[in-house]
C-alpha cells in the first residue's frame, strides 16, 4: 500500500468516475472528472468528448409485456418439442448403437 499524502488526493477521490465517449476517435473510456467537467480522451487526448449517462436506461429496455410474454411462451413450447424429439432420437440411437 502506498502512503497517501495530503493535498490533491482528496479532491481526486471526491471526483466521480464517468464514462466518456470521444467524438474524435470513438474511444469510450472511464475517467474521473469534476461535476460538469469533461476529461480529455485517454486515447488521442482530444477534448471533443461527451459524457455517457450511466445505465443506458433507454426506452428500448422496456419491452411490450404482452407481446414479449406471448413470444417467450411460443419459444418455450417449441423448445419443449425439440427437447422431446431429441431425447427420442437419443434413445433410438442408443438402442441401435
Ligand atoms: Zn479520442
């Protein structure tokens, strides 16, 4: 463990870690930055970066429940049929081989 010296480290720890996206080179990187500040790209050093919102909780994460439920029910039924067919095939293979 390194001894923590006074001065500087306190402010660094106080800065939250953000995800940034560099518009110049497309790199996504994590960096500590003060609130409202942007960190320069760690790859190319460009200041043309944007802060990514944590979580990416877009509207696309909320699926229409009815359709999704129906679909998963259908796929489960299909999977069940496939499993039964496969087990029958395996049994047949064991008997013949
Ligand atoms: Zn960059």
